[in-house]
C-alpha cells in the first residue's frame, strides 16, 4: 500500500514538473522574431519607445496623454455612462466578475497617493500601493515592457486630470480566485518584469510597431488564446480567441483566417478609421480600441504597427473559411429562408444592409466580405445585434436590438445573416445567445 502511494505521489510530482516546465518554456511575445535583443540605449536606429517625433518636445502631460491613449487606459477604466477613468467597468470571467478601479488622482478612492515607485510597481509587476496583487485583467504582463519614462509620463497625465471620488465596486470572484496572494505565483510564471528591448537587426519601424503592439496596445491580451492558467499562449500568438464575449480575430499573416491577404492600405484604414473595404467594420472592443486608441495615433505609428503585424508568423484558425462569400442575391425571394430570421431581417435590417449585403447607404454597413458574417460561429454577429454599433466619429450608427428581440429571435436572425451573407451559416440557439448576452452585460 505504501509503495502504491509513493508511486502515485511520484507520478503526480512528475506531472506537476512537466506542467511547470511547459509553462516556463513558453515563448515570450517577441520570441518569434529571433535576432539579438539589445538595451534600449544601445539601439542605433532611432528611439522606438516614447512618443512620435512631433510630440517629443511636448510637456510630460501631453506625452502621457498620447501614451495613455495608445495603451487604451480610458476604455477599461470607465463604466458605461460613467465618468472617464473612474473605474467600474465589469470584466466577466468564468469564475466571477472583476471591476476596474478609479485611476483619477483622487487621494481617497483613486491613485492620488501613489508615488512614482508605487505607480511603476502597479504597471510593471501588478502590485498595488498597499502591497496587494492586481489581477491580470490589468495587463501588467504587457505593460511590464513599457519604459519607466513612458509609464511616468502616463502617471503625469493621469495626475493632471480632475480628481473624482468613486469607490471601487466589489468583485464577485469565487474561491480560490478571490485570493489575491495567488497572483504572486501567477506573476512568477507569466510576468517577465523586464522593459522593452529592441531587436538590433530589425528596422526602426518594426521595433516601434513591436513596442506599440506588445507594450502599450497589448494586442495579445485580446487576440492571443490563453492557457489553462489564463496566461497568454504565445505558441498561438495572435491566432484569435473569444474575449469579453466577442471574437478577437486571427491577426497573424495567415492568408485565409488572418490578415496575410490584406493590403497595407486596408490595414491602415481599418486601424485608423475602423473600416476596410471588403473586410468589414470594427465593432465591440475592437471598435472601441479604434475610436479611443488607434485613431488617435500618429500616421507613422499606425504604419509601424502594420510593419510589425506583417512579421507575425501565420497561424491557421477555424473562425474564417478559406474562401469568403461573395455578393448575395438581390431579391429576398432567393437565398436561405429560415422563417423568423428572414422575417426580422426584412423588417429591421434590409433597408440599411440590402438583400445583397452591399449597402447603398454607407460602405460601413456593407456585409459582403465582412469577417463577422463569414465566421460560422456567428459570435460577433450576435453581439452586434445585441449591442449595436454607435461610434463617436459618426462613421457607424446602428441601433441595439438586444432589448427588442428575444434570445431565440436573435439566434434566428444571426443564423439567417451568416447563411445569406457568409460562406457557412451558424447554428446558434437561444441558449447560446443568452450566454453571449450575459458576457457583455454591465
């Protein structure tokens, strides 16, 4: 009996060791690039960190504002309808809900008492002023690559904002996920706690794009699948995954599922305006990222992002077919007919999107070629129906139908839209829609 127990313990130790080795040997976000990393001061081809040339002589607050926009701080630290940067945004997780916190300079409920060192500890290591650990919903595993100079410029900008008293909402995480001390072990495995190092044999544009994508914009936090420990699995870097109830699509150089077949002009347009002809319009979290972050970047920085994305190795994924659907039939009498879905489309959608999928009103309402309608899972089609698309720049104005139609209605409509305008129709049920609705409810 004792020998059996020892054997079981030995097997468990070996398994635990193998799992630990698997995690520890995982590639970092820039491992794919190879090359020789050098200290920032030793890089001879310009300065890939900081702000673009036109802002380098600006005040620290102005530089910090640009960097905070690049890092998309406001979106995650603002609840729907709330004051900017005062927190309360809900992160729905499988084991409960996390709420972002107030990062205005209020001394009681915000970050007004943070010293420079304490702010850097939060940004780089996920450690609060009181020593408690932050959850990685705050992407410090990406912000760890932000230089001290840039992080403190962001702090200067945040401290220039009006202080707002806004107490933190109570998280609802189940045990053991509500134990913050456990994040110390998570960080030991998954947070390098190192600043950005340029790759010496890469161009200035590539390194600038890498700094923007990996350190500030933290693209991987949405577009890279996560492992069992909820850390980024860079073995599948940028291969796409469901994040916050939306599908963050494959943005590797794969020509089918990724962006390998996109032209530079299409990528520049998508990042700068949220729309690329023939590819669709950004919605959900990506739409917010465009509105509040990417569209605020200098043109040189958007080009640098494109240069970097062009280098990410192709990874296949199943969210898009190899061939996208073309223009649908112009007559409502042709094409699929699932009854209720077609009926809803006729009454609520056809006037803008047209039966062909090519809108006569605005290119941003054209469905032909859009990634969402070609995704056989239909995830983002459901979310657009539920939440609408209201963009501050006036580019898109689609109402929300979430309060009008039942989960069964939304499922029928999504199945009809993907079947008519995509390569393969989705097979969503009311239960599927209910789950997606819950993930985006605030």
